C-alpha cells in the first residue's frame, strides 16, 4: 500500500529507499496497533548496536549482506533470507557493505507501542 494514498500499489523494496553516505535511513511502510513494517538502508558499515525490544520481529534481507547477532549467536543474511528476532533477546545488525532490510514487528496482546 502507498502510505500517501492508502491505495494498493506494487512497489519494489530495493528501489523504495536509497543508501545515504555514512547513514542508516528508514521508511515506515505500515503502522497500526498490532505492529509496524519498516524498510531500512544501511550504508557501508553503519549498523545497529545491540539492543532488545519487548515484541517479536522478523528481518527480511532485501539487498546486500549483514551479520545479525541474536542472543550472542551470529547469523549471516543475504538477499531473500529471513531471521526471527525473539522478544527480549539482545540483537545487533552489522552490515557488510550496503544492506537493506525489511523489519516486521508484531506486538503481543496487550503490548503497546514503545513497550
């Protein structure tokens, strides 16, 4: 769906968000009380340091490669791969060159945004 019009629209994930020098950029594609879907583009070796969230998430690699650590174990992702990030388990994203990923976060019953 297009966030601007709300009408269904076929879009190419690789082309929806461009890399920016020495930056991590994101674009929210869908947001509602159950969760959200966000597209990320990591330039070079920009990444996300280890952190936790209180709800499950699914990462889908869209372009490039990255090592994603989950609970201390490292996982290599390339285009088309997916990885579950369980709630409350520390994880970090370490791109190897440019990397784009789709992040799907699903809240459990009774969880609110920011929790």
